[in-house]
C-alpha cells in the first residue's frame, strides 16, 4: 500500500528530559507572557506535581496568580466557562495545563474562550472554526498515554445536551509540550499500564490504518519499540525515571503518529464503550487491540508483520518465517496484556471489566459505526462485523 499523497504536521516544540520543567519560564518569557494560569486537577496537586512548576516560574519572576485545580475526569462546558472567567478576572496572559487528557483538553478549550471572547464554547465546536492563533499555551502531561500534548483535538462534554463536543484546529496545538519523568513517577500501576497501552494502540493503529505515511510510520515504530522495552520494567520498578521518560516520550511520539495518520476500529469501539459503560479510554484500547488486529489481519498482514521487529526485537523477528510474523505480532501484544493482567488486573476481556453486560454489546456496536475513527480502519466494518468483534472480546 503506497501513499501517493499525504500531509504531515507537528509544530509543537518538545522539551524533554530530567530538568524539562525548569525550562518553562524561558519559553513563556519568549512569548512575552508573565502571568500564566495553571489548569490541573486535584490528584495532580495532591501528588505534589505542581511544586516544581511553580518554583521554576517564581524563581524567574513570573507571577502565578491563579491555579485552577478542580478539572473533573470528564471535563464540561461549565468548567471551561468558569475557568475562563477566573483567567480574565486575574488578568492572566497564558495557560499551563498540567495533567492527563482531561486537564489538557480543558486547557485547550479555555484557551479558545479567552482568546476568541464570549462564554459559549459550543459555538467553536467542529473543525476549522478558529481562524486566529490563540494565547500562549503549554502542556505538562502527567500520564504517558493520551498524546494530547501534540494533537489538535479536544473533547468537552456539554452537560445540558448530554453530548461530547469535538474541537479540531491546528490553533489548539500547544506552543510546547514539556515531557519530564518527575511527572509520571507517582502514577499508580493500573494507570501506568492503561495509559501505556493507550499509546501502544495509537502507534499500532497509526501504522496499520488507511492514512499511514512514511513520516508517521517512523514515529509509530519508535513508540512501539520504547513501550515494548520499558513498560514491564517500569511496572516492576515504578521509580525508574529512565523507563518513565521512555514511556512518556513514546506517548508523545505515538500522539504525533496518530494525529497525522488517524486511528481505526479500536478507537471507534473504545469511544463507544467509554460513553456507554464509563470505562477509562486506555483500558478500552488495551482490551480491544488484539481482537481488532485479528479482524483486520488479512488487510494489514505486511505492516503488522513488520511490527514484530519493534515488539519482540531482531532475534525473534529473524527467527519467525515472514508468513507468520503478523500472527506473532498479535501474540506478542496478547503476551504483554497477560503480563499486565498479572501485575495489576488490567482487563483483557469485556467480562473481566465487571462493568459491561452482554446486552450492551449491540448498543456499543451501533455507536461505534457512527464514530469518525472507523472511516480510517483498513477493512470495511458492518454492524454484524462490529458485533462479532465485540462477542470475541466478551470472554
């Protein structure tokens, strides 16, 4: 499958390593920002993760007059409006989002309101609505999974209508992503596992879906190699900061890969399952990945076989006949999931979650078919196909 035409775009500056946080003031002052607002959640603040960020800013003479630490796991239009109000009241001039996917998405949405004006975030929903650059915006991820720090997308819940509003614009991309291993050292085992498998899924789908291209392939394979090498090591030695940095970089690389090549059926099923059964996104990704790869197998045999090199290393790759490599890649992913299940009970089937009932499967299948991600799945998916994948993932 040769890509005749593609586009690749990632203008986010990445600042990574063991003293990355200390570089934030330099980046802010370079954009004439002096009063950053920090947007985060209670867990991040309680874990003491804001201290180094605040210390670095204050030492450089920047004024942090406002810290909003009440972002919920599923952020809403009300929260966004409240934060924008505080930002204006405190005369802030930039935003630093510290946290996982929800805090980052919230920061992106707040930046729309404080840059464009008004209180109604819903009117900026959709693609291509924004026409101007926004205020200086920096992201410090505290999970190694979503890749939100390098994507141009945000999702915010409209509570009154009970729908999730998508926002898509290259102006939502942060000015810089700050990847510091100190930010993920305190992640509990089950979140470490689920977020790493989220990144693994981003990279695997990016490498096997319709819009793959040579540049996204390079990021995707590098991410898969890092996760394969480091994840179990970090699960067994949570304070290993080198391993934590590897996983955090892998998440960023996978984010760059999938935002340029799109994702497929794993995400369509995962989004639907998250919406209906309220399961964390990374858990859903890890759960569906092998079943979807099996469904797509004949369409993606070559790229999936290539991934064996990054999943298992050169010796295993060389010793496996070319005709068996695709199946071996799926086995490697299953083996990794079994190892994670042993360490932190990360569910491998819908039944193991204890939160999904068999009578919900049809609803999940119907909702998945309406998800935008499904357009880029390498193999056409009918309602019956989606149901069949869900039945296999059940037990």
